[in-house]
């Protein structure tokens, strides 16, 4: 899922804070404290950052295999 530029509920800017949040959490900081330090105080904004699941890395291999099969199918038909 892509991080929205603005919060769905309040319209506050949150898209620019995601990378900093992920960096801090990977360094071992508590996610709640990381959000506090970044300046995300509202619970509607916090839920968007906390509940994000980055699935693009796990789905790309399926699209690559699908593209390979598609090209194989096209070459067999010629």
C-alpha cells in the first residue's frame, strides 16, 4: 500500500513522515515514541502510518513470472 499524502480523516500531511518513521523503527525505537518525535499526534494519522503493510516487494515476483509466461505463450503461437 502506498502512503497517502494526506490523512484520510483530518487532511494533515503525513506522506513525508513515513520514511523517517520506518527508519526510526528499524533502528529499534518504539513506534509510538517515533511518531511522537516526528510530530504525528492525532490518532487518525498515527493509524495510517502504523497499519501500513508494504506488500510491493512480495508481489513483484508474481508479476515477473506472469510476464515471462506471457512472453513464452506469445512465442509458442508464432
